[in-house]
C-alpha cells in the first residue's frame, strides 16, 4: 500500500504541490506551523493515486510518497 507523508513543519505554503496534483486532493490548512505558514494537508486520502507529482514539485522536499509493507 502506498502512502503520502507531508512534513508540516517544513512546508512553506508555496502551493506548488497543490497546483501539480492531478486529482486536486491537497489543500492549505487553516492552522499554521511553527514557521507561521498554513501548511498543506491531504484532504481526500481515497482520491490520492500516489503519482508523486506533489513530492517531485516540492522545493523543500516536504512530501514523501512511500510504500507500506
Ligand atoms: S501523490 Fe499525486 S494524487 Fe496524491 S496528492 Fe500527490 S500529486 Fe496528488
Ligand atoms: S510544495 Fe512543499 S512547501 Fe510548497 S506548499 Fe507543497 S508541501 Fe508545502
């Protein structure tokens, strides 16, 4: 099973992952992280197809797509 992990502490809310996602399942949260940014969350886990476009487009490498054993 593939999973998506978002590092909310290092997200700077640039929105590049949101734009890159073909399924539009990412959004910025209302809450802020310690750096003061509205970090990204996966809104619809079922809708994510694990394509990794978000991870490849994040300049801060704050998203990882990995396989769960
Ligand atoms: S892995 Fe693909 S579908 Fe899932 S959130 Fe990232 S860009 Fe969207
Ligand atoms: S691309 Fe990375 S830094 Fe930018 S909003 Fe998405 S997770 Fe945050």
